[in-house]
């Protein structure tokens, strides 16, 4: 299923979870992270979106 969805990443920590679409960066799902944590995580995803997209396309072979 992963390769059939648009490019995205999963973030998990201590039972908390978030999923971000990468084109454009937006929150797809979130469970347990607080607002200020999500702000920091989103900034990191935005800063690294090009890297994540490159790795996504390498792994799944082309556009998702």
C-alpha cells in the first residue's frame, strides 16, 4: 500500500504517531503529539522534504 499512496513519511515516538504528505507538506494523520511538538516536527519535515522525496522515489521507483 505504501507505494500506491502519495509520497509521505511516518513519525513515531513513545506511542505517538504522525503521517505527513510530502507534496505539498501537510499533515495526513496525527495521534498523541502535542501542538508545539507538531509545529517542530512539521518544520523539520519542510526543511528535509527534498531529501525525503528523493529517498521515497529511490525506494518506490518513480512517482508514488
